[in-house]
């Protein structure tokens, strides 16, 4: 029997490795930009076309490569970051595995242009599917420019499973933001299909956060800083009142490397305990500096997982540092005594002879009980009427305790199988009462409606959400949304990722009645909102919350775009617990609820209506 085990060709091995290293265009962006950082660049330009499917180009002003290095960098396990096994425990660079370039070259058409500062000529290398097509000298600026074209062109299955351009672009923006946050001292720019999305000069960390997420974040940040013998922590956390319902603004960096760590995230959430709303996630951008010998980053090819030598100590230090920062912000506000309105400026000094004691004048004959005495003595009808008006006593107070025939007629049906002996006039009154049925609110949250067999409890928010959800779904199906024009157009500034998401769902948003148009890189102008949202709605708040719920539903429920959008808008537009409703509003709400397709189940899968029968009530009172 012949041997059956044989070595795989390098091209096949590289394609297998690419399955883990390069999962989507954003993965290639991460590897290429990190290589530029390791090359010592302080200016990095990222260019993408078709969300990275057609082109990913990274241009830097780093150290460049020699002719030999330009060719060797595409070989498997070729790297300049480490030399021996011991170097794995002293890593400060972003890359070290030597797999990224070989993996990218195996699944794309790559062009590398590079020149060292001391060389007169640079090198251009063209490679496809791990095969070098050409290599020649050329006059180039110092630094490196690498272009990745037609990603996954030779793996059709992987390319077909890529998401839409808007989704892939959001992943690229996420990776770009993480790298830009980790290195605020480096200039970054991101260009997509000819448009510059980001232009980030060298700046401080706080300025970098504001440039990435918007000017509103300038007031949301609380600094964190802690120095210990084990680790040092610095960065910013968000104020509790600005926490969002979706994850996405939580960043951990260990030795400037972005990591995902549920254990450390639990430490942060523990520090926010009892000051966050339910299911809310605060912003944090935290940098942990630790001795590389005490961690292991060689856990996964993506290098986003780390093992710690003493994770419990790191947990405790991180939690206490965040608690201290939260305490400083909430409990110990500072007073600036150097301001013009200080206490010293409020005190005026006068000579002692000019200071006069205050004088008090009073009437010694004043008797505060004189009016009551005169009232009890005279008891005149005119004075009594005036006293009642002053006391707020209604003139017809005695009629409030009279039981009307109409109330009696409404209460008669509460007794089952009874034959009410009432006159024809009372029967007519009962019919009128059914036409104008009374409803009641419990704690401005539940509606009580009487039925023949007992009564119903209706969750007013869940009922309204169900009504609006089916209404919005019908609008999306029929493309018939009505809009209310704003008197003054409003501008809504979003983060780059949210802006890309809004562009993706813009046709459906407009179908629902929102009148939006792009204005600049990350801003929309709102000319109108859906007519059924009513007046007085904050356009910025409703759109931001709509996007948050849309992202949350997409991550947890995997809904279609239209259903997700209808659910999100219904949740934000529905009446909230605590809203007071009059009898007509409650009647309309109940009528509209039972006109829907699923009046008993909320959009979250929970009951809307709870029925309590008379038999259940009698059993509770132990009556037969």
C-alpha cells in the first residue's frame, strides 16, 4: 500500500490559513494598517472601494522594505517582529505571527510598492494567488503602499457569503476606529469610493474620541488613571446617563492592542452597578499597560484574546479605578475660587459707623383669629359662602355622594345570571352606558376594562407598540407613509458607523415618513418626521434611539430590515408607562388593539391582555 500522507502545496496551505486570518475585508484592513504602525509610520492613509471587495489600499510613510524583504514578506511565517521563542513574551508590536501577508496574497491580487529612505529606487511586486507575477525597481516615495484587489477572487464561496457593501463598510469602520483610538499620535485618514470619511490629525486621546464619535462626546467623558506595581490604567469612561442599549462603544487595549475580554468587561459593569439603567452599556476607552512577560497573546490568529498571569488582581484594580472615577464625578464636584463670582467678591465691606441694625414694625392690635371668631358668631350666609370659596369647597359637594341611576345600571351586569328588576327608563340608561363605557387606569400603566365575565387588564405601552408595529409594517409594504413637515429643518450628527447604517436603511426610513437628506460626511438634515409621531418630538433623540434599537434587534433577534425598523420605531413612538390617558383615548387604544392581527401578544412575545374572571375573584375572597 502506497503512502497517503503528503505535504500540501504552499498555495493551498496559505488559503487554509487565510480562512482564519482574513475572514472579511475588515480583517485585511486590520492586518495592513497594523503593519504600517509597526513600520514606524506617523501618517497612514486607507483607501477602499466597494467596501474593500474591489480595492483595499494602505499608504504609509514608514521605514519601507528592501528588495529582499519586499519579496520575502509574502512567505509563510516570515516576520521581522520576533527571532526566537523567548521573544513571544516580550512582544510590543501589533503583528508577530508572519501569516497575514501570505494569507492575503493567497486570496487576492496584491501590488506592493516600497522604498527605504536610504535607497534611491524602490521595489514593485505583483503577486496573485501566492504566485509572484513580477518584481521590478521603480522610483517611489519613501514608505510603503500596498493594494489588495479583488479579495476572494479565487474563492467564490467565501466571496458570495460576504454581506452587503454597507455592512462590510461598517466592519471596516469599526476596525479603523479601534486602531485610530489606540494610536492618537498618528495621523489617519479613511477614503471610501472617493469620499473622505475620516481625517484624524495627531492629537490627544480625548480629541481622538470626539473626532471619531462626534462633538457631543466631549461632555460625556470621565478620565480614569491608576498606577500600580502590576498594571497601569488610563483612558476615559462615559457618564452613566449617556449609556446606550447596545454594545459597540466599549474598547479595551492591552499594550495598545485591542482585545475582547468578557472578564474585564464584567469588572467595568460591576463598577457601574446600581447607577446604570437596565440593559444599558456605558462607553469606555481603557488602556492597560502590563509587562509582556505576564501575558500570552499567542492565543488566536486574530490576536484579540489574551491570557493573564494574575487576572483576579487586574479585575480588582480595574474595578476600583473606575469606581474612584465615578465617585469623583458624582460625589466630589470641585469649586473654582478663582472665578469672578467667588465668595470673596460677594462680600462688601463698610465702615462700622455706616452699618445699621434692621428695624421691624408690627401692629400690636392684630389678632389672627378675629376672622374665625366673627365667622362663628355671625354665621352669615354671605360670609360662609366666601369662606367656602377660599377653602376650595365645591358648591355641589353633597351631590358627589349620590348614586345615580346610570351608575346602578352599569354595576348590575357585574352579577352573573341575575335578572335585574329595573324599569324601562333604567334599561335605556344602561344601553347608553355601554355606548360610553368607562375605563380606568392603574398607576398610569394599565387599563382596566369591564367585561361580562370579569375584567381585563391591558398593558397600555405593549398595546400601543403592537398597534404601531402593524401600522408601520403596512406602510413599508404599501410604500404609503405620511410625513409632517418641520417648521425649521434640524441637523442630526451621527458617528461614521451610524451614518453608514442610516444610509443603508434610508429608503425604508423615508417610506415611514422621515424626510432625511445627507449633509456632509456624518450629518443628516431632517425636514420632516412621521405624522403620527405628533408634535414636540426631538428629531435627534428619536433617530438616535431608533438606530440603537435597530442595532440591538439585529444582534439579538436576527430580524429582517423592515420588521426590525418597524419594531424599533414602534418601541420609540409608543406611549410610555406613566402617561395619563382620558376615557376617549383609552377607548380608541382598545378598539385599535383588537383590530390588529395579534391583539394578545406584544412585539416582544409577551402578553398584552390579562383577563380575570368573576369566578377567580370569588375564589380569592373564599366565596362560593
